C-alpha cells in the first residue's frame, strides 16, 4: 500500500500518541512519496492536462485512452476532488481516483462568516488530508474551537499535542498553520502566549494559595507548640516582631512602611529606600520617595472649588516637613486658595522643601479676596528662621482685584528662600520681604531667578517691598517685568530698619513709575547692573526719610540703559537727597530723558563714563530742568561723561551739561567731560 503524506510527516513515532516521541521522517519514505507525486504529474502533463470542475462531468467523459489522467477541482464534495486515471479503451471503461491534488499547502480565509468558536474558512483551491493549511483568524475565541472548510463538515481545532484551544488562544488577526489528522485539525503554530500565561498563573496562584494555607497552618502549629500567642487574623495586616523580640504584633501596611523607612523614634531603618530601589510604593498616600503630589490628595478639588485647596496644600506641606520629604509637585491648571498658606520650616539646618509647578504658564495659584496674603513664609514667633524653601514653576494671579493690603509672597523671619520661574500676574504686591518685621535683618538671603511680573496700572505699594533685612538677589533671564506707568517696581520705605544688600543683574523692564525707590531708613550695599529700564517718572530715587540716622550708602548703578520717550512724564534718571554716601553711577546710557539724568542735591555721588544722548528738556514742565547733571553741596566727582543735545530740541532752558548749585565746594570735581550742542555753556555755577 503506497505511503501517504500524513504517514510520512506524522507528529509522533506512533501516530496520535505523544508519549511515543517525536517522529523524524525517513528520507526513503520522502523519496517514495515525492516519486509518486512526480509520476502522477508526469502522466498528467503528458496527457495534455485534463481538468474538470466536478466528478460527474469527468465520469460523463470516457472518450480517452486507457491510463489517461485528469484532475477534478472544485467539486462541492471535497473528497471527490483529486487526480483520476482512466481504465479501458476510449469510449468505454471508467475513471478511478488515485491521488490527492498535488498541492503542498492551501491558503484559507476567515472572513467572519462563522463565529468566534465555530470558524468557517474558504479557499480557491480544494483541501485534502495531505495538504498543509494556512489561515487567518477573524476574531478571538472564547472557548473550544471547530473549523469547517469550504462548507464541509466541522472538525475540532486542537493544539499540536491534541488539547483544546484556551480562551483567547486565538486572537484577531493572527495567522495559524494546521493539518488534518482525519478526526480533527491540529495546530502546528502556537496559540497566543498571553492565554497560556494566564492559565499558568491561575494554576500557580492556586498552588501558592494551597502552599500558603499549609504554611500558615504549620506556622500556627509551630507557634502553638512554642507557647507563642499570635494576634487574631485581620485583613491587610502583617506580623512583625517587636523591638524587644518578645512578641509578634499585627501591623497595617502603612505602619510597616513607617518601620522600614526608619521614621519611628528610636528605630533605625535596616534598608536604604530611595528612588533607585523602589518603584513608587504607596500606602495611604505615604511613600518611600521624596515627593508628594498635590493632585493625589483626597480633598484636592483641582481648582474647581475654593473651599479646600489652600487647606489641602497647607496640610501637605506640614506633612512633608514632618516626614522629611523634600518636594511637593503642583498639577497643571488653576488652584484657588481660599485662605493664606503658611509655610514654616524653622531650624538651623532643616530639611529643604521644594514646591514646584508645571511652569508659570501652566500652574496658577489664584487669590479669593482683595486683602489676602496668598503665601506667607516664616513666623516671627519661631526662635529660628524659616529656611531652605524653593518655590518654582508657577504663577500667582488674581480672581479678585488686589488692594494695597494684599500680597503674593509675604516673608517674615526667613533665610535662604529661593524663587525660580515664578510669574506675578495682575497683583499690586508680589513679594514683601521683612515688611513690618519687629527686628533688624528680619528677612535675609532671598533669591529671585528667571522671575517676572505684570502689574495693574495704579498701585499704592510696590511690586517688591523691602522692609527689615538684606541680601536680595534678582537675576536670570527676565520672564517679563511690565507695568503701565502707575506702579513702583521696588521700594524700601521702612523708617525703623534699613535694608543691607540688594543685587539686580541683567533684568529688562517696561514702564514702571519708578524702578528702585529708597525712601525709608535707607538701602546699604546695592548693585544694579546690566539690562534695561524703560520709561519712568524717576528711574532711581535715593531719598532717605530719616535724616538723623537714615542713609543710602555704597550703591553702584552701572552698565544700564535708561530709556525715556516723549510725553512719558518727568523722566529723571537718578534723584538723590538727604544722607547719600558713595553712590556710583557709571557707564550707563541715558537716552531720551526729559529732565536731569542725575540730580543729587546733597552730593555724595560719583558719575563716570556715562552717555547722555537725545535728551530734550521739557522747559517749564521739567522740575529740575536746565542741565544733564545737577549737583548740590557734597562730595561729587564727574569724570569722562558724554552729553549730546539734538539740534532744534524744544525747551530753551536745557542749556548745560553740568549745573553746580550753591557756593564753591572743595570736594566737588569734574574732568574730561564732553558736552555738545548746548545753548549757553557746558557748565554753569562753580565747583
């Protein structure tokens, strides 16, 4: 009996019995099988190649010689398709099926005509038991699967080892390869691994549950045998030996995490728990990481209400400080603050805390009342300064127009506070440093980097107020400092305490009423350098209001552009009076001002290397008109300055480069100054 492809390429040594081992086809059997195919093909082609669409049509055609061959392809009965041979002379005899059609594999299509578990496949080529099948899967199965081919009888589709297909073992769009073993179809390709894994995990979980139960029983028996009394079983708890090693106690997951983190007094952590060893393990919002997220707090509204968000932020900050965490992350969007948030972190070296948003244009904190202090930092009642806070990447804005009592950030008794990428939008007062503080140096070592502000048109308080304290630095790229002419940028007006240390670097401003006004007891050690100040009534006002003890001392204003425009007010560059000591005004550009570039009624100034160009006096409307530089009785040096008045300038009183007021004073001097195009003389008065 000739060998069939099913016999030659069977899966197992004993067909259908996996335990007999995998079968390896013998080369001799393969050659015999293929030789038979070749003989049939040769006979078919030598005969001219007869093809019929059904067996009935073939049987009706006997006009062929003996041993002629023909193919039947397309018969509705799948078993009738195949290779036939003629017996008997032409016009008589019969046709006999001698072989399957010589196709090695057939591609079938699942177009979704069946169901997920009863697949119907179609092909353009008839199938037989000897061909390899390749087909797509239209949809995932939910249980045991059957397959019918070209409308034939359905057979079970089994795995290669003869098992049923697992649920979701066939997925939509996957390709399968299978054969016909006579009784069923067998997969040669694998089913989806996820289904296998799920089944394996379920079995493993069941086994683990049994093992855990057995282990618990054994532990209970051992404990009982040892005379140990175990706590009662409760949900979501763990047994922990106490510190003395005498009892086993039932602890919640949160309590166990606290023990591991070493937060319990007197217990040192046995583990190093950080971002590199843990993946955001949380329990009841406590973490082993350094960050808290405001958006994850249970009562946080996300800006949708004003009843809780300030309280939630306040509580989160207090918890971060108590737990030693170093970061609070604010979400995107608007956050309404229904009350003041008080940030206190006192101590000689407290844990630093960073409050960070998603960017000044993405995270906004909003006020809800006109006189509200939005964020209050520090407390005069604490023995030590509040230190080590960084506020970054958000803006303060108004939903209720702020009055002169309101503030954005109000600092009292603070040290080492940093603001980065903070924007003040529409507030009258954005920052208050030590304002109303009860002692000297109330707020010290503050830093604004990459910050900015946009102020309303008129305000009775400055955007930045200086009270008692010192060492404020403003630097970085200016986000935007902008006003509409009725607002002072920075002012010190405290008559009880001076401000010691002010440093402003490379900032750009537009249309503030004044940029720096020292009208209190005085600012000592100030440096304003680089950048540009644009349009003002008085750019720098140095006038201490406490004649007996106040003083503005050791200022250095250099390499700044001071720009004025027509019709924008008095535009006095530097106005100084009272006790002024060692104020240096050097290498600046005064352009387009309408009054004195520098007026120091009591002297104490050193004016060196400045350019004063296109400055056109407004005549009678200029309160200090008449000269680019006007100096009173006091130490003054004017060296190497350049001044130019445009031809045809309005205001005939604008006639001098320098005006010396009062009698000759031995400590005034001038040299190497150049003044062009003045109506009278370069200087007036006597030094």
